[in-house]
C-alpha cells in the first residue's frame, strides 16, 4: 500500500455561503493530492501525457463527515491500495489540524492511449515506482 500526505489551506474561494468548503471543491482536493502523490514518486502527469497516455476519471465517490471551513489547514491523505492494471484507484482521507477525519473519497482513473483513444494497461513507469510499496 502506498500513502502520501499533502497539506492544503482552505481559501475564501473554496467555501460556500454557509462558510463550509463547497462540496464540489473536494474533487479539486482529490486532484491536488493525486498529482502531488505521483510527483512524490518522481512521476509528473505532464510527462506521462507527453508519452501519449492520459488518465481520465472513470468514477468519483465522496463521503462528507464534517465540514472543512475557511482557513483550516487540512491534510489530504492519498492511498493506493493495489497495483494498477488498466485502472488505478486513489482513496482519500481529509483531516483537520486535530487529525479529525472530515471526508473520505475515491476516484478511479483509466489509462488511455491518445493515439487511438483506447484503454491501455498501466505504464511501466508507474508500476515500477509503486511496486516497492506492495
């Protein structure tokens, strides 16, 4: 299992009229965490795209436990529980500064070859970097 933590400060632009983080912004936190988790492994999404592989989101799930609020420093924990094949599943846990679990989520992405717009297997660069964690 691979796990990575990334801190994010909730901004005014992230909150709704109630002062809570707007529900649609949790998907943004997923993306931030996902991109930074891959970067921590030495993988840059831009470089992956340059090789002709993209990773569109296939499925997205969210569970709201307690709201994040303006100026909260939240931790986005990204967890990959299994080695990817034709899809990769990212699990998320979002905590406040007191380590209270605020939110959980999951996104499934597929690997698509841009030359033919077809699903393909996970690039070796990704499996090679993740393999030591499994």
